[in-house]
C-alpha cells in the first residue's frame, strides 16, 4: 500500500496539453507518465536546492 497512487483532477490549456503530449511521445511515455516524471524531477530539484522555483517562471500560459 506504500505505492498507492492518488488521482488528481488536472485542467490544462489545450496548448500546454499538446506540448506535453508531443514531449511524452518523444520520451516514449504516456501524457500522465510524463507529467508524473516532470513533477518528480521538480520536487527532487527543489529538495536539492532548498529553494522554490523562480518567480519569473510561468507554469500556465493561457
């Protein structure tokens, strides 16, 4: 039960979804797998650096 995954509803712009889908395809992952991979990498980087993502970074370009 330690590896139980949570389901999280997520709304993305069509443009962002298309970018993620293309990236996922290039990396031979599903879109869901790509999002999980990217979030995991971000969390690891934040733990490593001990700081948050810069304010100028915009996650949503709607």
